[in-house]
């Protein structure tokens, strides 16, 4: 049977992975924004519109990852409370 400390350690590892994922998503968003600007400057409207939709989806992913991070923090707090009881 796992201990509360092991649960907390696992949650912490998950939270660290989510932070890394958030950074990767933000890097992709920045790349997408740069490419979108280039397409708009070139007047390639069809591709720019499609990439703009892609950027919107990336922003939704970022919001979902932020929500996941909050839930993991709540889970760690609950586990820490369990440890004190």
C-alpha cells in the first residue's frame, strides 16, 4: 500500500510535468503567432485564417493545462491534510 508521502510525491511529479507541458504549449503558441504574422504580411489569407483557428485551439489547451495545474495543487493540499490527520 502506498503511503501519503508517496501520493504527494507522485502528485508533485505530475505537477512538474504539467508545468513543462505548459511551457511547451506557450512556445508553440509563440511560434504560431510569429508564423501567423508572417502569413498575414504576405497576404496569404486562407492559410492565415486556418492558423488563426489553430492558435485559438492552442489557447484553449493552455487554459486546460492551467486548470489541471490548479486541480493538482488542490489534490496535493488534500493529501497534505490527510497526512496531518
